[in-house]
């Protein structure tokens, strides 16, 4: 059996990874959470598999990473970009500690493979797909600068430790991801925030900041999880970076219009241009993932939106045993 630790299972991405990998009989999957333990449909089924850990403490990181073959690091203190930018000191220092502690502890405990969920936040504003080799974090949209630095520093640590020991590092720079267990509300990213506002609207109107011209590369979470599954057993270099996205972008206005259409509700879309939007365009070149792992997204934007809208309508948060 292969021991796999998923860090951050109370978060959106971590929970989706944990639930999917827990279905694979050849893996013994463990998870960490902090404060907000996911609800269990069957308490007994998850006994001994989940640990409450404060990963800003090195001793906690050392403890949970012992005897692990693979670590998937999806733990972070995060919210939507506008929320983070209102109080950045609440987020960045803790994320630096979490990243540093897990990377160091994994190497001390001789973990074979460390998968780090990085982000496309470090890429500059663009009107073309960007490759892994052309990032420039000093040209990022100013409100994203510190978020980009935190991710870039963690990537640098992974590269540094990959040259000192036998731990292999896979870096996943994923675009904005959406789907089940996301933060559906004003503190979330654009897609789940719009879905929640559309389905919960009481006054016939969906309100958004800015003019809706900014564009995002959006990936349904099952495609991200499938990439991770393909990367788990892949032999390769000690340090490798992959873009993971849909490979195309959509404007926030088009996204909102599509969500309203899928919802079947008659709603008016209003943009408040007196409030700033995140005026950036982003799309990823996913050619490397296609070439090396034969991975490409299977869920179209429209199908992903339909699934996300349906999940929010019928949402349940209980963790089902597998």
C-alpha cells in the first residue's frame, strides 16, 4: 500500500482530492485539517485517517508527514482576491510558514514525492496562453504581487530541496478552479460567487464590481484531480512544473451571462464601475501536460458550469465513506 497525505482537506481543492483518492484501493489516504473539520456521514469510516494540525508549526508538520510516501500540499489560508487584499497580513505570513514547514518536514522524513499546489497568480496579465518557462512575477497585477511572491518562494524551496535529497517535487500551477465544496459567496472567487448570487438573488438582480471585461482561465475541479492522479505514479525529474488549466479564457461578463442562462432565472446583470474589478486577463498553455502526461481537460466550461450550479442547488457537505 502507498501512504498518501492530503494536506488541507477542509478546503475546496484538498477535499476534492481526498475524496477521489480515497476511492482507490491501492492507496491508504490520510488528511489534515485545521479548526474546521469536515462533517462526516459516518464517523467510524474516517477514524484514524484525519488529523487536526496547525501546519504553521514545524513540529506538527513533522508529525503528520512521517511514514508518508506521497504528500499533496493543498493547505492554505485563502479567500477571494478582493478579500485577501483587504487584509493581506492575515494571509501571507501563515502561508509562508505552512509551505516552508511542509517542504522541510517532507524532506526530513524522506517522503518520495511531494506535489505542491501552486497557482497561475504569478503570471502577468496576458492576451495569449503562457508557458511554464515565461513567468515574470515582477510584472503581475499589483494586488496579486504578494500572493505571487509566496507561491514563487515555495517553488524555489521545492527546487532547492530537490537538489539536496531524494524527494521528488511536482509543481502544479493551476488556473482558477471551481466545483463542489468551493466557497460559494462573497468571500470566494468570481465563479462560485456569481453562482451563489444568481441562485440566491431575491431582487431580480446580480451585482458585480467593475465592467466585467477581465478574463479568466477556468477549470472544473475534477480535471485538476485527474491530473494529480496521473502525476502520482509518473517517474520523472526531481523537479517539474506543469500548467493545468482549460487553455482558454472567458470574460467575467460572459461567465455571469452563462450562469444566469443555466440557472433558468430571469435576472438582470448590473456592473458597478465605481468599484474596482480585477482588471487582468489570464490563460495557460497546457501543452507540456498534454505532451508528458497525455492529460487534457475533459469538462467544457458550459458542462462544468452546469455541474457547479446543480451541486450548489443540491449541496451537501457530509463526507461520505468510500
